[in-house]
């Protein structure tokens, strides 16, 4: 896998400065800090707007998090492949049904450092139930889950608590969702 953009010594301070200035101009504040962990799943929630991506990107730049993300394998073609991989993209073959969790667990276990960001709602529309792939990946790879958040009411975004899966998914998901209950989406 190619080195991330955030590992580039020249770009890191530029992106950090850009994030700080942008958040200040937009009137947003960040909360929390980058977990001192080599591997974890970074949940991106709640997700209701394309603006969420912008704010999560600013959080990633401000906290200098070298995140990875999953994309369909068909995106990773020349001339885009190298750039997408440098931006943290991991090509996933969606044709292999039911293999996504196992594929990500294998990639994570083979890596020394790996932070994967996932939006558990799976869509920008309001959902009553999150997809649980992020939990299964974290549980099977034996890595924690950090709660990345955005709150449009308070104009805060950042990183909240870190959860270590206990293998009691129902209780763990209840605790994770409890953290998000007072975080407001752009569109409800």
C-alpha cells in the first residue's frame, strides 16, 4: 500500500493549517484528540449530508489522522489508482458477497498501522438501524472503535470515546449509540 498523503512531511502542516483556518472561518470547534493507538476503526456519524464528509475531512486534517477508507475496486484504475491509494483508499471487491469483513480484517492484521474510517449508517438518509460491519471488523481484528462525530446544533466535530469490543455486540452497540444520542445531524 502506498504512503498516505498525511504522512507527507510537506503536506501535513499545510493540511493542518487549512483545517484550522477553515473550521475557524466556518465557526466550528473541534473536540477530543487523536487516540494514541496504531490501529482502530474511526466511526463517522451521524451522516446526513455531503457536508459531513467535508467536516470529517477537516477533523482528519486537524488531528493529522492517516485514515484509510474502503472503495469499490472498479474505482482503482489508471490514472486514479495511485492517487486514491495515497489518499488512503483500499480497493474492495464488492462482487464477493459476504467477504468484506474478512477481507478488511486480513488487511488490518497485515498492517503495522491502520485507521479505517466507516460511516455505519451506510447512507446519508436517516436510518433506524446502523450497519454493523464496522463492529465485526473491529471485533475480529481485535482493535478498538473510536467515535468520530459531528454535531450541527453545537457546531462541534471531533473524536469522542474509544470502545473496545467485548464480543457482546448488542451491549457494545447500545453504549456506542448512547454517545451519539445528543449529536445532531444536518438533516433529520
